[in-house]
C-alpha cells in the first residue's frame, strides 16, 4: 500500500543441521563444537551455555545476542543436531565447516528458513 509505513523487523535466520555417523559425540566434543560455532559466527554469548544429559543424549543451549544455538547429541547412534537461530546474518557454510571438522560426520542434512519462507496461519483482523 503506497505511503503506509510498516515496522522494520530484524533479520531472522534459522539453520538446521542433522549429522549422521559422527566420529565423536561425547559431551566434551559437543562443547568444543559449541564454542567453535560461537567463535566462527562472530556472535557474542550473553550467558555461559547450559549442558545437560537428556533423552538418552546430551544437549547444550546458549543465548547469543537476540539469538540461540542448540546442539543435541546421541552417542549410542552417533547422531547430532545443530539448530541456529539468529537475528544477525550468519554464514551457514562457516557453521558447516566447523561441524565437518569437529564431528567428522558421514552424512549431513541441512535445512533453513527465513522470514520469507513462513506462511501465516493466523491473522487478527484489527
């Protein structure tokens, strides 16, 4: 609509990596992975990451500046997921390079969303 002002929304990027056949899915290695992703992405952690044994695996989550990073790993099946949400542009290839060097997976599936990919499922009429 011409002349109508709209709010400016922040960048919103979501990246998902599913890593199969990983060489080392120990807690220590997942923390190394977490730290390297933070370092290479250029994001600033607001709090130290939280790690916990959960669901027969290990999970680490951290809050970045207006963003989050979550890593979940299951050593019995050599499987790791990495979920990145960012309000700052991040190069997913840099994240992928870290994953490949630290986990040495046999196979990685990648997915992403940005705000243009979403479909409205509710719209209030004001």
